[in-house]
């Protein structure tokens, strides 16, 4: 029987967190779920982080993913936005690490390249390609959900490749791979 596994893909954000789940059976993938956590109505940044953590835990406890693929923040000019995005990514990662689910980060360019063959593809191009690849009948209004799904599909396509991004299997692995960031 073919080996099965579930990959949870997350596009972290403090306005909308997109996520998608795929099931991998042997060498093929099947669409499971695509959704988003809408955080626009909340003003308190710490409440948003709490909700991201809780939703990620809920997804893990419900679907039991074997691996998590998360989009790494891109480097923009607005430092405050970068800080908020990094925190959102961090709490989603902490949720996965607390449940001992291995996590791999992918840059937005790497995800776009894996899905469309173009690292500068638009959100719409990524969404349309996912629709074609996975046979999705409709696309969501907000494309953050398809960005989360794209992270999962990117992880599937990069499986077995030597250089796939940063992977963490727990807190100890995270600290060891980020020693240069830890104050001593």
C-alpha cells in the first residue's frame, strides 16, 4: 500500500492567515482543504497572535499533518510590517513545534517557482495553476488561502531534494540551527 501523509501549508499574516491541506498518497497529491483565518476585525496585535496560535493548533489536532510548510516573510521596506509578519510566522511555527510536527520554510519566490515555474508570478497566476493542478472548482475571494495551499504543494514538489529550506523538528533543532540569533 502507498504511504500516506498530510501536509499543512501556511501563509502567515496578521490580517489574514491562509492555509491549505493536501494528502500525499505515494507520488500523487490530493486536495483536502483550503481556508483562511480573517483577523481584520481585531485591533489588538497580541490577540491576533493568540488566534493564529490557537487556529494552527486546532488544524494540527483535527487533521494530524505529518509536516508543515510555511511561507517565510519577504524582506520589505516597512520594518513594523516585517516585525508583525515575523511574529505571526513565529507563533504558527511555535504551534507546530509544540505538537512536534516538522516545519519547513519556503521563500515566496521558491513557492511561486514550484507552482508556476516563475518566481515572480502573481497571486492570481499561482491560484489558477493550483486550480488546474488540484481540480479546484472555485477559487476563494481572498487569495491568501491559495498561498497557504501553494506552500503545501511546494513542499510536496521539493520532497527528497537536498536543499529545501530550513526545517525544524523541535525546539532543540530550531535553536541549534539559529544559534547565531540567540543571545548568550
